[in-house]
């Protein structure tokens, strides 16, 4: 079959219909960003349709055989999240290569399935933080040096269901005894993926992992749709001080002490839209716990409403491969104060761990009212603060990314000037 692998992408690209945002990162060293097939190669690699060679090359200009084309078609046939038009094209290709698929495709598919029942990904990470209150009497400053080792296994149950998990081991370098270095199972869930339908059961990251609800919860979630998606979730949310919950400012007892066993009943719903360069959504979060108390040390009026009702609108637009803009606005209608959170961020390029030498930068302004940004994990503008953030990341080697962030603004409670620094090195495997 005198046809190159790159030219074959014209037909194989049908499997890329599952992408809901922007092109995936390209893992191949011989496909530069300005190549005409860059987006197609990146998406097909992310979808598992093409794998390249063991030396990180793609070799897209060499001729492929009918057997190799049949392998690509077999993987496309295994995907469930394709449109009716793409399904028709896949069926047409399958008919053309029926002999190769019958003779080789099933055997290759079974071998790959047996070899890939369990996959392991992970990273090692060093993080430095310096949080500074410029107006405190003694110029209050808190520094931390943290090491993280993370494993993320994925086990295949069948063609539709997988079990996924996250295990973290953390240690603070200033703690010579290493008392916090135990391995913790942070997430574990079963996920079923069907045509325009997905279900999750267990402990996992929920709908707003790209904004102020950047946390995990225990429960169930179902989502429907392709370009337009509708998501429903329900379960229980851990809000202890040592969880992802923002314990410094959030729900407290009337005497100001954190509850040690606070767990909220939690429900959420979201409507999302993704088409090419634009992604947007509207989400609603409801939490119920015994005596929510929004009062903080500033003497603000206490509200012991048992419920938190938070609405959130978010959007992102990628102008081209280089420039992007994203933001969100949220409001807790049950809170008397610090009831709003919003952010706007401009991004330029971005480091890709697979591609040595790639880099990115961003600038943002964030306002994170602590009674709305309950689970915020922004690094230099924290919950209960407002201000500017600038940052950059860089990949000096393949699978190594360094990140720097600087934040300057004010505490919302006492109006003190704050200045926060953040640095991180991540090594992926």
C-alpha cells in the first residue's frame, strides 16, 4: 500500500471527534508544531490510535502497509464517542480492509488488551511556597518545602469500564522525622464510558476541577451529551481542616473553632458546551452540613444557615495555538459576606511535558471570597484574598516541567497587603 502514514491521517482523523477542547500535546519529536498534521497526530496519539516508535519518533513520511492501516481502523472501531457521520466512514474503511481486520486485527487487539490491562502513570514533585503578610506587626511569613510522589493506576475491566486511582505520598522537608510521609489513597473510582454517556462511582474529582471547586468527593456522577453536556452528581464532601477544604476561613463553630468531623451532603449539576476554540458552562453546587458559620475574625455578621448554594459561570476561548483567555464568576447566595469569587486569566503558549524546550506564561486577576471559594487550590492568590498573579512554565527536558508564580494583592478580611511566591518542579513518568 503505497501511502504514507501522514497522508493516512486524513481518513484516520475521524477518531478525533471525542476532543472537547483543544489539540492534545504531541508526544513525537519528529512532528514539529508547524507541521500541517500536528493537530491530527497529537489527537490520534492522545486517543491511543497511533503509538509511534520506541525512540519517540512518528516517521510519518514512510510508506505503511495494509496491515498497519488495519491496526488504525481497528482502534477507531473500538471508540464509542464518534458522530454518526464518522461511524459511517469507519464502517466503510472496515469493509475495505475486512480481510486484514479478520486475519490480523482481532489477534492484535487481544494481544494489546492483555498487555495493557493495567497502566501506571505518576510523577515526583517538589514545591516551594512563601506566603507573606506585608502589614502584619512582624511581617508575618510562612515558608514550606514539600515533596510529593504520586501514582495513578488505571485498570481495564472491559471495553467500557475502568477502575482508576490516585495514591499520594507527601513529606515536608522541614520535618526531619517525616511524620507526614505516609501513602494515602486520595482517589479511587469506577468509570463507565459509553456513546455520549459517562458514569463515575467512588471518590473522584468533580465537575469544577478547573475553578474554585478543585477537590474530590465521594459519590456518583453521570453526564450526557457530546458538544452540549449535562452533568449530575451527589454524595458526601469531607470538609475537615486537613482535607482539601479551605479550613482557614471557612465553615466554623460559633466559638470560632473548626469542626473536626464536618462532612457535607453534596449535590451539583452542570450544563456545558464545547466546540472548537470555545468551552463554557454553568454549574450549581449545593452543600448541607450541621451549622455552617460564615463569621471570620473581623467580626462580620454570623450566618448559621445549614446550606451553601453556589452558582458558577465559566468560559475559555483559545484564539490560536498561542493565545487563550479563560475565567469564571461564582456567587454563594447563602452567605452574608465574602460571597463572591471570580478570576480572569490570559495564557500564552504553555509547557508540554512531552516536548523539550516548550514554555508558557500567563497573567491573571483573582478575587476569591472565602465563603464561595471553598476548595480553591490556586497557588499564590488564596481563598480570602484578591490580587494579581503572573507566572511561567518551561520544559527543560522531556517529562520535566518547572513552574514559577508570583502573587500580589490583599487579604479580604483585614485589607493587609500580601505577597506570595510559588515554585514547582515536576518529573513525570
